[in-house]
C-alpha cells in the first residue's frame, strides 16, 4: 500500500503507510478528520501512544481500539485502507457523504483499490472496457452513480460503508446511512437556533489548519454564510476567491464585493473568458477527473482552484446547502410539472412546437430554456422528470444516439425514487433524499474534489458535517421551501447577518455560457473530439444522429450544448485512458 500526501498539514511520513511499532497493522489515508484531537485525547486515556501529530495515526490507533466501529467516531472526509498482516485482513472505508472517492476492482480472489481510478488502471491485469451500465446513467444524468463507474469491473464503495476482505472473502456493512426525510414538528425559532449552533461547530472544526485558509465565494447565500461563520471564528484575516464571467447577461461581482467589504477579506477574482486556455484545461480533465462528469461547472472550479493555489492550499466551500435546505429550481419544477400534467399531452406538445420557433438563447438560465425543459419533463414520469431537469439526454434521445442496447441501470435507481414517491402527499423529501444519495456525491462532490485536488487544494465542505445532514432531514418542508422562497430556514437565519441583496438574488451558480463557447472558442475541440470518438466506436454510437445534433447546435437551430459537452468530455476521457468498447 502507498499514499501520496499533499503538502497541506502532515509531512512527517512522506509516501509510506503509517504502521504500528511491530509493523503488523498499517494505514493509508486520504482526507481529513476534523475531530481527530478529540478522538486522540480519548485514546490517550486508554493507553495509546503516538509518534506524530497527524490525523492518519489517530485513524490507525482508533481502528486498533474499536475496529470498524471507529468510523462512527470520525467527523470528516476520508477514504481509508487498513491492512493487518497477521490476519491477512484488509478494511476499506469511505466517509458518510462521499466527499472522498474510493474505487475497487476484483480479479478472481484478488482485490485492487485506490482513492483514484487511475491507481487501479495502472495495474496491467485490469481491462479497460467501457461499462454499458455506467454509460446508461451517464448519458441521462451527466454522471455515474455509485456503485457503478464507466469502466466495466471497477466500482465505487458506497458512502458511509466499510468493506472487509480476507483471502478472497468479502463483507460490507454501512456504519452510517443517509437519514430518511422524516419531518418533526418544530418552530422556526428553535430550528434557526439549532442550525446556528451546528454551523458554528462545523465551521470552527473545518478551520483547523496549519496554513492560511480561503473561502470560495459565488455571491450566493451558501458561500456567504460559510464566510460569515468563518469570519466569526477566525482570529486572522480570511482570503476569499471568486470567478466572474465576462459577457454573461448577469454579474455576480457586485454581490461578491458586498460580502467581501462586510467581512474585510483579502479577495482575489478571476474573470473566466475565452482568452484563457479553456481547451487546455478541458483536455486536462481526462486525467484528473478519473471518471468523466458532464457538468460544465468543472471549468470554473478548475480555474478557481488554480487561482486559490497561488495563496493557500485549504479552502472552505458551500457545496451541499442546496441538497439539504431545498435550493434547487428542480424542486419547484417538480411541483409545476404536476399542474402541467393535468393538461392533455397534445397541448403540451403544441406548446413545445411553438417554443422551437423562438430565437435560440445562449444561456442555460434563459426563460426559453427552462420552459422547454419543464414542458418536456411534464411528459415524463415524475421520477424520470426529476433527473431530466439537471440531466441531458431523454430516453428517446438516448435510444436514438446508441447503436447498441443499454441495460437499464437508470431504471434501477429511479425505482428507489418511484417507491418513495408512491402514496406520499409531500414529495419534496423524496426528491431531496435522492439528490443527497446520488447527485451530490457523484456529480457535485466529484467536481469539487477532483478539480481542487488537481491543484493540490483541499476543498472543505462545512455543510456536509453529518450532524447538519441529520438535522436537515428532520425539517418540515415549510422550513425549506415556501412558495417561491427556497432555502427558507437558511435565509431566515442569515437575514440580519448578510446583505439583503444576497438573500434575495436568484440562484445562478457556476454555469458557464457553454452553448456559446461550444459555437466559438471551443468549437474546434468539440468538432474534432466528436469526429474522432465516433469513428473509433461505430459499434456503440450512431454517428449520423450525433452529427445531426452537432450541426443543429452550431447553426443555432437548437441549444443542445450540454448534451454535446458530455459526449466531448467522455470521448476525451476514453482516448486518454485507452478505454475499449464492451465485448
């Protein structure tokens, strides 16, 4: 076993595993345990003696004391492997919400593992064949949900699970499960007080570092809230970092400058525009992402991490708040679609035909784009529509581009959501549970972890402290969404702390003008990549259909840039890792 350590906190043991004095048990570790001093103090009292000050050694001694029960005691993000030589026993574990990845492959009775997919692909016995199960999900969702990957025979360990392997025999068990959305009666005042206390605790723990910390700002309430609590808890001036987009019809800079001025941070901002090496960055994704996601938001996070690296190696980010507190427009779309479905399907189809006559807008946030997606989703089942809002290819589109039959993996995971929706008057909890189980770890966290790690920056996510996740699951729907007001509780908590403009602004996030850039500065990369990929895999895809999509997009007859983006990223990844077609 081996591990490459980032130059963030612990440099005491280089690339070697930390082991017991007799060498019988060793650990390799990726991540951060925020309460490791608390755990270490308890181990001290139990007679354990430490040679270093790092959290990796705390993990080792906690395992020696409590075995697999130790994972319940950790608050943090981690992928960990522990090997005991005398018993020939391997234990793997992954953090509760899936912030850190852990990949596994089996060949006969042997097991291969790594916190990066490329660590497994480096082994000559691992075949590099595309997984049709993973592809079925990728084309629809823009990501591959655990336990699948896009490489046949390689899987992801589920968040909150540990795995034991002994001489070819394997056992898995959850030490933590995503809580059911079970609302409890509580007043707004009591919920606000509890959330305030939880955020204070979580942010304070996430600030523990031997290097200066930064905060990533988007100009929205999520990251601004993290900055508020970090500024309150920190005795030093914080660094903040943000990305702007020249030429986009909305500007987040004013919102960001308001919170920067309020908290007196040392701020740096980068304008993400076509004059930067966009193509070079995208081509690097194939290596650093391990497995592709079709989220164009990877591009700004790449440049944000690169900007952050010049000043610090640890940054706090606001990921997770949308899934926990009801921030996505998709939740409102689910409600609106329920009303639209009462109309005859022919009327919805007529409205869609009319929309296709409108001039094509370049931005995903345009009214035309959102209305078209809403109407298309209204013709689908509720569970399929929910993933369509943030996805790309519909089932009909997916069948049209494929030259081979897909196994229906998407139907398998949607079955979970369908079962949860069955017979429930309020469906918000079911949708949020699904997003926390799949969308958050396998798209949002993949994006933040891989792009930050590519620049040796450690992105920390205070909202994903499991105590906050468990608290959010008990909130009644009215404290998450009230009419058009989303993240109601979080905004109520921050109403006297942040500028009103931050609380009232619409959610934008890191959406780049992908439609426009794929017709402009990224056009040659798109065209060349699709042409090469389709020529190499004619048994998988129908080139004439995808080429017709490409022409329609480039000629501005339709906005299908996000579909094409996902195919481009996938083909670049397949080329980089020499992925072969399935047998």
